[in-house]
């Protein structure tokens, strides 16, 4: 059974910057947010949840929207459309 890839857009943004997860941790520390490489890895692999501040700092570093990096926009839009149709 194939394991689902978690946070594909986040992984892609990190790779497109040409940095490693350790490099991202260093950049996060420069912004005042301390996290270990192991903790970041656990979060990217879906074993732990990201904190809001972590999502904000990572998004700032990568120059991307937190919604784009951390949330499945297609799924969210589908749920919102379904909710609207039920209330109409």
C-alpha cells in the first residue's frame, strides 16, 4: 500500500528554493522561531501538527500563502460548495 505524500506543495516550495529541511530550520531560527530538524520532519510527514506561527513563518520564508502550502484548496472549495448547496 502506497503512503500518501503529505504537504506536497510545501515540499515543492522547499525544493524549488534549493534548501533542505535543516536549511529551513535555520531560516526559521533567524525569524525567532526555534524548532528542531526532527520536529519539522515529523510535521512535514504528518506525524505532528503545525502550529499557526510555524505556518506563518514558513510561508513568509518561502514567499507563499499558508493556504496554498498547508491546506488542500481543492478539497476546501468542494466542501464549501457542498455547504452552500445545502443552505440554498
